[in-house]
């Protein structure tokens, strides 16, 4: 019984998340930020984002 409830709860998570997150189309010549590399040394004052970068071409 508990296993069934757990499966139902796990199925609700992506449905709830996807209802509030909207895909943002990125086109050529848009300005974007890029998340910094995780392998680099960090502390609490290290920026989480780097950029602005201009999109050169659309892929996919």
C-alpha cells in the first residue's frame, strides 16, 4: 500500500514542476548568461553566472 502511494507521489512531481516552467526559445543574436563551471574553485562570493554571450547560431 505504501509503495503505491509513493509511486503516485513521484508521478505528481514532474507534472507539477512542468506546469510552472515554460521553455524559453533562444534565437540567433540573443544575449544569454552561462552558468560557471563546477570544477573551478568556488567560495560564497564567486559569481554563479558569467556572460553576456551572444548566440551565434541555432542548433537542433
